[in-house]
């Protein structure tokens, strides 16, 4: 069982209070050295308010995302997100 599941076993936070309680537990886990925040390794075409965390004992990486107007959630990061096989390109619509 992952530490994220131990802190909050659902993936989507039902209330703001639950999300704040999770953030408090997450801060404690970081302080204790069980989890570390790592840089997001992919660039998305549409930027997101996401943070990535690695569980030190297992090496598992988790994404925590808060969406404006929607409940925040967490989930495991997929291997292809950690190591994308093709670069993500951003298309610019600007003309000279």
C-alpha cells in the first residue's frame, strides 16, 4: 500500500477540508523524509497546476493536481509520463 493511499484512500477529494488535511499529512511526510517533491518531467500543451512527489521507499511517483472549480485529486504517474518516448511540441499560432 502506498503512503498516498494511507493518507487518503480515495483519489478525488470530496471537500476542501479533506484536501487541506491531506496537504497537512503530505507536509509531514516530506518533513519526515518519506516523500520528496520532484520536478514535473513533461511539458503539457495546456499547463496544469500539478505537483509530483516520489515515495522514497518504493520509488513510486504521484501527481497531485488542483483544478479551478473542480475537486483536487491525486494519482500515480504512468511510466510514459516519467519517460516520454516522443517529445511534446507546442504549436505557436503567431505569424510575423
